[in-house]
C-alpha cells in the first residue's frame, strides 16, 4: 500500500493546566530536538484540554516547534445555543490539526453513539481538522470473542456519510477499553487483528485510496517499552497514548521507538 507517516498522539485527558502544558510541550520539543528527531519520519501530536490550546498554539507558533496539536472533543454544531460546547471553527482558529472524537470515556460518560461520533467527525472535516475516530470493545465483548464484529460496527457507524477522499486523510484509533489506563496492553497480534480488520472494512466501503491512506492507531497502555512491538505490525500506523504522554521523556521515547 501507499506509505503512511507514523503518528504518535498524546491524549492528556483532564490533566495539566496551561502552565504545566507550557513546560510539558517545551520539554517534549527540547528532547526531540536534542535527539534530532525528524518530524517527517514520525508525526508528533499533543492533545491537551481545551483550556491549554491557546498556550500550546503560542508556543508552537512562536518557536516553530515541530509538533502538531489537537483537541479532545468538539461540538457537532458550528455555532449557536450550545452552552459549554466548543466548535470546530473555534478549534481551527486555535490552529488545531486534529480532534479526537468518540473516545471510549466520552462514549461511556456522555452516551456518545456512533451517530454522534459521525456528526462530530463531519464537523471537524468542515473546518479542515482531521478527526481521530476512536473505536474499541469492552472486556465483556472481548471475552465473548465478538471484538472484531463490534469494532467494525463502530467503524461503519462512526464513518457513515463521509466520502472516500476524507477517509483517506482520516485517523482511526483502535483502543480496547480493557487496555486503557489499566497497564494491560493488547498483544501486538491482538492489535494487528483488529487494526487489519478496520483497514479491510475501509477498503470494502471506501476503496483502495481510503484504505491505503487512513492511519490506524493502537491505543491502550502504550509505553516506551512496548511501543516498538506493536508498531512492527503491518496495519498499526501509530499510537494514541494516554498516561505515558504526560511525561515528556516517556512520550519522546515513544515517538523515537525506532531508535
Ligand atoms: C487513551 O485514553 O487514549 C489511552 C490509550 O490511555 P492509556 O495510554 O493511559 O491507556
């Protein structure tokens, strides 16, 4: 297939205020610079809380840092009476390249259905932001052996209505819920099974260009010590990293998994 640039995205979740964000981003950038990291070899993305985005924008623009950033959620609407929500237009103005949609914590806590996730992905694309569409099964589904069909149903629903060209630029993150924040990492073979099935489904639904372009990430307790093994799998194009992304040395080591 077409070459895909590996992507390492750090989801900070509800951690680090704007001052801590500044020092974390600076330490990450310095560490990568010291290591002479080539951003065209592995793309680096930080995903802080909304309240940190302006600070991150100022740092990245002011110092021409070789990293991109995104938000953890957005509204499916573009403006209006939606108290507490943040629009894709607002995120675009803050220079966000990416936005996570359908993280399992939001699917669970806010009952976000695949329809909502698809509407959010479409809203991101309307504003030129790349959605990182999260899918993944819970432990009960995994134990019942229904993880592939479960995830493919989420893919069908969460990408519904998108066109093939948009899907080619998309990021899909496979995050088995039982591996998130638990220290329990899926085996590389487990990750490949589902990431490969996701790409095959994209090929069936959207065609070769979409399947060869879409980047499929694995997420769930990725650490410096386990990232290389999962990255060696054919259909794993990167990682969505929670806990380990809060430590700039650990996240830099994940970015530099080839070294
Ligand atoms: C996540 O929340 O996207 C995640 C993968 O978290 P962790 O790396 O902490 O398991």
